[in-house]
C-alpha cells in the first residue's frame, strides 16, 4: 500500500470544539489520520505476541490516562506494540510501565505498584500520563511528519489541564522535544537557548497565564535503559520526588 505524501493533522475545528479531557480521550481513540500507524496497530493486534494470543488487543490510538485536574503531566514517546496497543491504556502491560507505575507508587502518586489492564483498579493521584504520539509505531520510531501530525492532541491536552498543572515530566528526548515544541506553540516562555535533554535536566517555564511551572527530563524507562543500568529505580524515583516537591511548594 502506498501512503500519501502528506498527512493532514486532526481537524483544527474538531479539536477546538473539545471542551473536556473525557471528550479528548474519546476523540483520540477515533483518530485515523496516520495510515501507516493505524495499519501497524491493527496488524499487531491481529498477529499478536504468543504470550497474549488469547487476548483481544486494543489496536488503535491510545489516549492519556489520569485525572482531569492533574498537577503533573508525564509525556512519553508512544504506546508499546504489545503494551498499551494491547491494553488500551498508556504504559500499561509492559516492562516500561512496570517501572513507571512502580516509581509513581513509591512516591504516593499511584494506587497500585503495577498496571496490567484497563480494569485492574489502577488510579493515578494528581498525575496524568500521555504520549507525544498516540499510536504504536513500527520499530518504536514514528516519522517526523507523524510526530507533527499528532501534536495538536498534546496541545489540546495541556490546554485543558492548564488550570491545575504545575509540573511536566518528559520521558526521553522525543517526549522532551515534543513537549517543548508544544509549550512554545501554547505561548509558554522557554529559556534560551533551548534546554538540552538529559536525565534530571530541568528548567522553569512561564505559561501564557503568567504561572511558572517546572519542566524536568528523565531517561525513558525502556528495557534498553533499565537492563543496561542507564536508568535505575533510584534515579527514576528522584525525578518524581523532585516534581512532587515542586507541586507542594
């Protein structure tokens, strides 16, 4: 199948009409703008991994997860093919999610230390998790155009959360870059030169509402980082401890 040379972003007028996080979550789940990603999500859902061969995969875009009045927003890259693309909830059902929810639980930000399915009773406390790209991409590598195409969803999500948001946590460089680009588009004042990504990188950004917020970066809790020791539990815990302390200051 040949893909179109240019992808259209989600309808600006349709996104503009969204007035709540619940409406946003529903709209993201229905998005079909990126044909390569949609076909990949569906193909993975049909072929499955042997360990999950008896499960029904979600197989479509995955929205954010967490309360509509969150004070902390965590931004990752994209759903995992056999994680969120299977379970239908961000960072749920794979090793990356085990690390993330474990750390949130140790910091008092999640009800459970693990998250295995949408019906497992997991609840986030003052935290919302989302992604820069809402569909699982082949080889975990969305194209530059696909990242740009998906960006209106993150922009809208931050806009809706703005009244209560105090901190942003970016997991990985793509999450960091996507978040900074979105904040600029929303009218946030970002330090110049652009802050470089690294584990523990942090800066304060000022929103169009005049409120100062913290942006902090963390290595992504991917197996590539956790298995090699690039990211430890203590390092990840410190990120959320720092973000929580800022929220309470």
